[in-house]
C-alpha cells in the first residue's frame, strides 16, 4: 500500500545552517506530494506541494523536488531561522481518498 | 470562516462515556477528512466525506466510531464507550475538491481517563 518514510528527528541546527529532511514514498500510480508544517500550538499547515515528477515546490525559502526515479521528496532550506522551529510532515495523496503522512520530523533552530 | 474550526479544543472524558467532536470546514469545501494523531506520530486517516456521504470510512478503527455530515458542511465525529486508547488529537481537514490540498483545523485533544 501507499506509505511515506521520513527522516527521524529530532533535528537541531544553528541559525543560518542548511536543512535537509529526507522523505521517500511508496505509491501506486502517480501521487501528489506535500510537506506540511506544524508550529508549536498550531494546526498543520501546507508548506509546499508537487503534483508530478520533476516538479519543484517552494515556499518561505523551503524547496522540495518530486523525484520519481528515487521516489523521494526531500525538503531543503539554505539558511534556517529560529522561526522555522516546528514539526515537518511529508505526505502523499494517490488515487485513493486519503493523505498518507510520515511520522514527522521535529526541527529546533538555535540562535 | 477563514479556516477549519474544531470544537472543543480539549476534551477530558471518563472511560466508557460518549463524546462528540465537531468540525466546521472552510465554506464551499466539499471534501472533509477526519484524522487521528497520537503523540510522536503522523496523522492517521479515519474517514472521508464528499458532500454529505461518507465516501471512505476504511480508517475507522471499530464500530464505536461514527461520523456524520448531514448537510454537507459541519461534521461530527462520535465515539461511543470511550477507551483510554482513544486518547489522541483528532484532526479535521477540508479541501475544495477531492484532489486538492487539505486545510487542517487545530484539532481536538481527547483524553480518556
């Protein structure tokens, strides 16, 4: 069945460091891929998405490229800020009705 | 409203009691989802509505769980004879159509004591 595997955390980085959070997926067909973010005390928010192979989603300095050959959708940011501290979830939606989420990766950015 | 609204934000109930959790989706969104998130885990699918009908309830863990959306807008998740293992954050999400991204509410934290 469909599933998402993402890098386990927690991840702690210094401000302005480079961030990568790995995400790989298993899916039938051609899924859409998403990164959601959950800031402390808030609900899940869509960060970015990509709907087909080689698409790059981007938002707030974050980027992720839909790689069909490696079934991956890794999240990257060139220079993280303290305000990026949150839990990040990789997700996919395929031909079915539901979103499949990874277990989440907690990121803490220290000044 | 501006976003998906869930009430209550917190609910503490005794084992064996009945609870109802409410979700107000974004106006005009036809698709509505319920998810459950346990500590340290990603959200797990419970049920999906397209309009008034439950198009996919394959994620409901057992027959103690039931959800309705009678007018195609507000939805209520109902849990009978609650158990301590039901403790989790229950998330509601809506989307304009089935194939577009979902917008999540802040969730209802259910604690069964």
